[in-house]
C-alpha cells in the first residue's frame, strides 16, 4: 500500500490526468507546469508509487472481471476449487 495520504494520492492522480489531457491537446506548457508542480510538491518517488498502486488496482479489477466471466479454469488452467 502507498505511504502517501489518501488526499495526496487523489491530488496526484487528478493532476497527472490533467497533465495527460493537456499534453494530448498539445498544451505542452500546461502539461509541463502540472508535472513540475507535482514533482516539487511530492517528489518523483511518491508520484511513481501512487501510479504503481493505481495500476495494481486496475489489474486486480480486470482479473476479477475475467474470473467472473470465464472462471478460474479458463483463466488459470486449473479446476474451480468449489466444484
């Protein structure tokens, strides 16, 4: 689990998304400013940790949906322990 406070994590995720949107829209100055502000406030390690934890949660959610849809045999190649 992240050592970053929940509110800080929310801010990092929101600002990172805003920087991605600005970059995609071609507003590179805004994207750079948002990123620089995050790095100054939280540091690269905290930002990387928050993004890593988000990726883990997303992968877990995808795996849960695949298990619901296909079951463990199809997903992992082994029998359902409940059967």
